[in-house]
């Protein structure tokens, strides 16, 4: 069972879902996205595939989307986030990222 889930979009198209669960993290591409002509992978390490990717730590690509420095400090203070909760920071601060990929929390 997932603790928290978020939609991952690429160029405003729903590409998949990232989940936090007891064993770590999972990323699964949306089947409709995989059928999209010219679909692009979320990252070079998460190739377009029907299987679920799993990792005991937050995937480095998604961790890399999290702001750094003074921008991270602002996000932590404004949203009262725990610096160690990388998934919490990801789903709070990466809704409108610079670049093609965004992450938005699922209800």
C-alpha cells in the first residue's frame, strides 16, 4: 500500500505515477503514455517500460528535481517541510518545475 502518490507529467502529459511505500519508492509509466507517439522517458535511467521501477531510496532523477540552496530554504520555511522528507519536498516544491517534468500530488 502506498503512503503517498504523485502524478508525473512530461510536457504536460501524464507519464506515470511515483509512490512512496514501506519498502521505498516505485515509479510506473501510465499505459496510455507508453502508447503516445514520440513518448519520452522521464529520465535516461527510467526507460519507457511497462514494468514498475522500485528503489529503496528516492530515485536520483526525482531527487535532482528538488530545489537547492536559498530556494530550498524558502520552500522548507513557507510550507513547513522537514528537510529529511525528500518525497514530501518533491511533491510540495516540484509541481511546476523548470523543464519538461513536473510532479503533482494525487488525492
